[in-house]
């Protein structure tokens, strides 16, 4: 069977994906999108969506291309939009510029788009093709796709532990199990997230700042604190950090059967705020509750080359009586970060 896409087309979409990735920390709540415009096998311009409320990737690329866009091919990582939001529809911009062909990686699951962008382009006589490097396109926008398809954000649970799976000594000492390199990696994950989820127990025990402390990042994630009884004091360090704090108590979120804040209700509240990706940093109780409720989409586990012994505190509070009942995970990435190992895992869910 003949390959549908040429080597140049693969490379052009690869470049568009690289451009889109530049918006990892800034486009929330919009998806990350990149665009490359080519005449034949020569790239003439490129662009990427930089932040919500500003022009989309196609507009930047078309501006840079000028008259060279006429008769050209546009490689876009997401189906061009076809509605008026905070910016005009990209479908109309592509038509007006005289683009002859549009190849996009992933369809846009937003009900306001979802095929209408491609249909509008075809109506105007533009050749439209979908699916080039589609898996990579979806991976780039896991949170946006999750919010549109499941009406809840993509939730990552970060855990740091010793080789024997302990997050602290028996006395609670945990700073620092992992290395400076691992903590810097956490900063990058925080920066890419729209919200950081934690609990009053974590704040009272560690007084964390839960902010992004990177020089090139201007947007701070929403800090979401599960604080059923409103115990977090106003002098906690996180309140002095830039950005917004959302303190959820039993006044805002219903309680579940165990008397805790309902986690599905928490995610529903974040979905209503257009939160795409949630980064969770908390203790064993919340970790166990999220895993038990099957709400974790991705585990990010940092393992330090040390042993803390059987009296150390566990990764997650889980009640498992049989091996058959254990949650199962698939490793998607494994790499060394400084002296530590970072393991990325996703749940093996039944179809």
C-alpha cells in the first residue's frame, strides 16, 4: 500500500507540532496549535497560537506568508476553527488568503468546530485532508481533548518516593527525597498545567508555595486547595505568591459518602472554569482517593536512589485485599532526571 503522506509532508507537520509546543505554558484554555505554509516543498512561513485572546496559528502564518499563501498548502496541527469567538474564524482567513490545500493533524472536538471548519474549507474549493501525525497532535492537547470529550480536565498525579515506595520517613521528614534536577522538572510540569491541586493537609504540613518559579513563565496556574473545613491560615506562603487561589470547602463542594469533598464534583467545578490540565501534588490520602475513584489519567513518579524502610510513609492510601483488585498501569516514558528516575504511567482501563 502506498504511503499517503510524503516525507516532506511529514516533516512540515512535524515542524507545525514543534511550533504548537511553544504554547505549552501560555494558551490555556485554548489548545496549542502550530501552522506551516508551504509552496510545493518549500516552507514559506510559519506561526503558532501564543495565548488566549490573540490570533490563532493560521493567522500568524498567513501574515508572514503574504501573497506567497496563494495556491499554497497549510499544515495545521488542529482543524481550523469556523466560529467567531475572541478572534475571527481561521477557515475564513485561509479562504481569503487563497490557500489551495489544508492538511491538519487532529479534528477539533469542540462542538463549535467538530468538522465545520473542514466543511467550510471544502465548500470554498480547498482540498482538505486530515490525520497526518494525528496521535502526536492529540498528545499535544490531551487536556483540551479531555475537557471537550469527557467534560473534565486531564489529571496528572505527581508522586516522589524512595526506591521502596516511601514518600517520607515515619516522622514525616520528606525534604528533599528527590534531587534539584527532579524538582526543576516538576516546575516545568507545573508551568504546563492550568491548575495545581493540593489539600489543606499538605499545606499545613509543608507550607508549600505551589507556584511556578521559572524565569520565562508569566502565567501562574490556578492553585486549587481541598480544604473541607477551611483550616488553611491566611498567612500560608501560597497566598503571597502571584496568581489565583481557589479554596474549596464544604460550602462550595458537596461531600461524598465518606464525608470528604466529592472529587468528581471538584473536577466538574474545574471543567466549568475551562481548566484543561490539572497537576496534583498531595499526600497519600488524596492520591489513594483519586486512584480508587479512577480519576487519574497519568502518574508522574520520581524515584530517588535511597531506601527509607518499612516505617516510612506510603505513596498512596489504598485498600487492596487481593492482587486481582490492584490497579494496573502502563509505562509510557522512563528516563533519568539527575540521579533520580522519572516514570510516566497511564491506567490500563478496560474498553
